[in-house]
C-alpha cells in the first residue's frame, strides 16, 4: 500500500493507482473532460490539474496521467488551480452554443460551466461535420470541444477507427475519416462515442426523455453476457448504457445497446390463445392452462409419457430451464427434453466432456488480455460476439499473433497473420494437418505431454497421414500456410483458441472440436491463463439451458442420470423416467413416424430455426398438440400451434443467465408485466398444478428455484443470489467461500490426471457439389441481427441491415450475370429461396454465404438433413445449391 496526503488528510491506496482514481476514491471531486477510465490517459484538457509537492515545491500535474507515490502530498482546489480551471473552461467554451447549455444542463460539460460560472462564447464554427442518417446516433458537432474521447474510444475500445481529428491547429475538426457519413465511414453502431461524449455533440437520437429509473441486468442477445443498465420512463424502455464488468468492461454492441424496442412491438402477444377451427382465439389463463393440461394428460393416458417432448429455451433463465426439465421428468414422466444447444454447441459440450471431463469453455474472457496468440476457428466474433471480438482485436493490435480459420475473409481474417480459408466441410483434415506439423517439426510441449497426455505415439502414427502437403488441395489451403498457422499457435505460449458454429455445425462437428482439443494438448495450451479451448456460445443462455438439464441424457449440472439420479430422486421425491430420452432431432423423427404426439417449445421457433424446413414441417404437421410459449406468434405457432402461452420478456422478470465463459449473472425486473403475460417459471408451475402434480412446483420466485438448483448441482452450490449481486463468478464454485474457477484443468482434468489424444479420421459429408448443384452455400449471422430476427427485426436495426443477402465472389457474380441487389432463386436438393445478391471480395469463388434472420426469406428451406454423427446437430454449414436469375 502507498500513503499519500490529500488536502491535509492521509490516505492509503494500492501501489500503481492512478492519482485521479485515488482522489475520486477519497471523495475529492476533481473536474475532468478528456478523461474516461476506459481510455489511456490524455491530460489534454488540463481540468484535472492538481498541485503535488516534490522536494517541498508544489508542481501542477494532470492527475489522470500520473500514479501515486509513497509520501506524495496533493492539493486539489487551491485558488490558483480553480482560476486555471476557469480560464481553461473559458477557452474551451469560446465556440460553444449557449442554447445547448440551456437545453441540457445535466451534461457533464454544462455542469462544469455552471459550477465555474463560465458562459459559452457562442462563436460557432460553421464547418463542422453533419450527419442525420444514422438511426441511433445523433450528431451535433457544434458542441464538440475537441476532447477527442470519441476518437480515442473508437480506437482503443472498439478498434473501428471511425472518428478522426482532421485538419490542424484552429482548423481541427472531428469527423469520420473514411466516409461522408458515420455508416459509410465504418461505424458499427456500438454507441461508445455517444457514451463517452461529455457535451452531447454525439447523442442517442431515440432517447426522448431522461430515464427516471435505471436497473442493472444482463444482455439478452449473444452468449458473451454483457452487463448493462436499462433506463425507463413511464413503463417504457428508453435507453441502455454499459456497465463496467469483467465481461464487457464498460462496452456494448449495437444489439445490446440499441435493439430493445421489440419489447414494445405492436404485435407482441399478451393474452393466452387457443386455435379453434383454424383461428386463434383469446382465452383466459384458466382456459388455456386447463386446455393444455387436459390435452397433455390425454396423450399420456393413450400413448404414454414418451409421446411428449419438451424443449427448453436459450432465451429463458436458468431457473426456468431447470423447471422445464423437472416438469418433463417429474410431472410428464419422460426424458424427452432438449434445447437449441442441440443445433449449435452440443458438439462442443460433447467433445470437451469426452476428452477433458467438463463440457464448457476452459478459460475466462479475462484471459484474452493475457494471450499472446489466438486461433479462431469457424467463428466471427466481431459480428456475432462483438464485445469479445473487440477485445481480441485490441489484443491483436497490441501485437498478439492471430490465425483465423474461416472460408470467408472476415474482419479479423483481414487482420490475421495467417488466414486459412478452408473449404467448408474440411475442418478435420485441416486440424489434423496442423497436428501433424506440430509433431513433425517438434513444436509440441514435451513436458506437458509427459505429465498430462496419453496415446501420443499412436496419435503421431495416425496423424502423419494428414501431413499438410497431402491434404492441402482438398482443404483449399496451401500447405505452407497450414504449417505457418501451426507454428504461430505453438509459439504463442499462451495461445487461446475460440471456435464457433463453423466448426460444430457439420457432420463431424463434435469430432472437429475434438481435433482442436488435440492441438491444445500437443502444445500445452490447457490449464493456464491465456490459453484453452473456448466455444463462443451463440445465444444468451444456451450454455445455461443445457447445463440446467434440458438434455435427454443429462441432469442439472450436466450430471449423468445413472450417477446423480438417486440424489435428484431424493430431493424431488419422485422416481426418474427409466427410458432414454429423445433429443430434438430424434423428436422430429419420432413425430414423422407417428410416435411423438406433442411438443412444448418455449422461446424457440423450431420450424424457422431447424435445418431442412420441409422435413421439420413433415414432423410438426401430424402432432396432436403444439404448445408455443413466446413473446410473438412465431413461425412455429403460426403454422402448427395449438395453444399459445404469452411469456414475459427478460426485461420483465428476475433470474440468472449463464454466459460462454461459465459466469452465472443476474437479470432483474425492469418493467411490469404487460397484459396477461407471465414469466416462463410461473407458466410451467401452473401447468404442473393443472396436471394435478403441484408438489415441487410451488416456488415463490426465481431465487427459491435457484436454491434448489444449488442443492442438486455441486459445482454451482456457492453461487447464491447474495454473492451474485456483487460478484462475477465462474463455476465450478462449490461453496460460498470459493472464489470461482476462471481456468479449468490447472493440475488435472475432470477425467483424471491425463487426457488422451483422439484419432479423428476424416469422413466427407454426403452433401457434395456436382453439375446440378455446383455452388457451396454456408450460413451464419450478421452484426445488426440475431438468429430468426424475432427481436432485432422489430427494432431500428432493420434499417442498418434491411435484409438477408446472398453473398458471392465477383467472379461468380460475373459468371451468372448478377450485380448487387439482383434477386436470385437459390435451389438446393431440399428446397428453394429468393435472395438479393451482394457481391463481395470476402467470398471465394464457388462459395456462397447467407444469414437467416428474415422469416419471409426462410433460408432453412435450403439447408440439408445431414447431421453430426455423434449428437445430431444439423449441418447448416454445407449445402450444395444452384442459382437461377429471376429478372426481379
């Protein structure tokens, strides 16, 4: 600890503390304009100047730029300092509009002017940047005081470099340097510049009134789990601002910050409905619940409980998913329970659990700043996990090495030291070739292998057949590039691997993740900071939904039914079903075969989201009962629904989410329930009661449910609500004195002291191009939108990207006579879709890419019925197609 004296009062702070932070912690209000704790110190505004005694002589220093020293004596508000601040303010305000101060007196700069009695000069600049085209960010650069916080935060936090200080001296102006507007200049609409601006030169256009309340919660979009505060006015969401948490460090993306208007969408369903004679009719909750329970019981009585399937939700809380699987097993009597993790990262969980013993990310996001190299495989974080993407980008800009494995030239691929543009479907030979290089060139960690790894000799013999020169042509990547990537990964020390659906959504998706784990084992990149194998989860609580037991073969905590079953039966006071449960895809097969009669899906548009839509329709059509529990009449409900139960949004309830790096984080009620909507946990309990089995479903609220979860899940026992209020903890956390576990497998794996290398032979997918279907289509997400567009397309994000597009290389566009905006019919072996063309250099010849956000375009009419060999995840990433120009 370091002792210093502030205005005559002694204080102690940790060594390395910035002086301005120490002053603020001591309760001393020192004004500042250019400072933001998220940014490197600038000291340009000179408002935070204080007097520091050195050798008995006071010297003025900018307190934001210096660290405290033992024995330092500081004076903060001497007459000379206050006069200097007043003079500085007068100079800064010389060209500032007086009416701005009158209109918004609470802006930080305006408050300083009032405090020091300084009136703006009003000598406005005429040549400032003007732009009213952005749907969210407003521009009033006559208020710019050239603090350059917008320039610096765009560079140092987001890494987008949109804002620049153009010109010199008195002619310096802040404006986008690469375009005439914000959007044409590369803006990704994160709002960080707005968030940091002290004057309102940049502002949120949609904030029509100052929020009267702010509530902290967790973002509902991707699996990063950003913390934020939500502001409301008169029962309406008005604004979102970031919170400084270990996950997002005071930053948000365009979806988390701005895409919340879906909550007030005019087509939100707020009353229960039953479809009668083909028409939806509004009913009371008593009618809806009685109808639902009666139909479920009739199916159980006639066909048995295994004729029913329950699907949990990545949109819902941990507590609600826990209740869903508990209801399936305890009330209905079936293990037919699953969730959308099946179609995205169940392959990751299966691979990680099989090889290492725990089916989750091995490392925390905090390790990004520790890593010296990154291996990004089939993941596009700057678009799909933007805050993690920005952190990786910043680390790369600071000198960390980067290898990107992706068919497309993504933003991070353009920054990469090595970009392996692998042909879709050929991940296994590529990863095996990297492993072969590591062994051939003796780039392995011999010490780690000796202590922690088995079956090395057999693996070395096996993988030699995948030498880069042997597989390069089939992978579409040069052999030397594969070797260069392996060398960078091995030399990083530590090297951190992130992977996404470009690895998992293949016929060998699970095995692809296993092949990545091989690379980490060979190089010793497990069990230490800055390393590991880390799946980037797509949806906000997809990790939690599966972890809570929405899985046919696992109970809460991913525990084996055989091992943990007796404990669950003791706590629940009921026997578990003995039959093996069906996963989601097996449910679809059983429904087509007439063996499954009912499905209950909440927060999950099964019809729109599953691959091969015609196959899904054939499964859903004959069902006797389709229960849809959601915010909107989604495609599943519209086409096949029997009863609709209106659910609360995450803004309207309490609970917890679980993010990609194993943090359990609170969500909190921001708004009251609209209409007759109810939280999912309330609905599930009510159905249990109407089925005559209320025992175990009488919880008073989410915290009580969570306490039962902690009783059953040893690795989460220490994560009480009381701790979660103030701490950000990674499980395992077995008791309330445990600090959490940011890094798994430090000394041993969950499977034991050692882990075995896996020999993964390549098996080509059956989905191949030919003369009839000569192009290869892959699918994914884009920055402004999310999955089926249920939320994001009900916000102004639709203006940022109005439609899905079919992205293609210029050479393919020329060959087909296509240009940007042309509509083309895309045909596969499974269906067709009409899509507008976008020509881009990011694509390779012979390959196409599209997103699946717009229900009317329904891209999953195209995708195939091929599934992962081990866990049945659909192969969304490889579909052979042909194009037909429509003339439209």
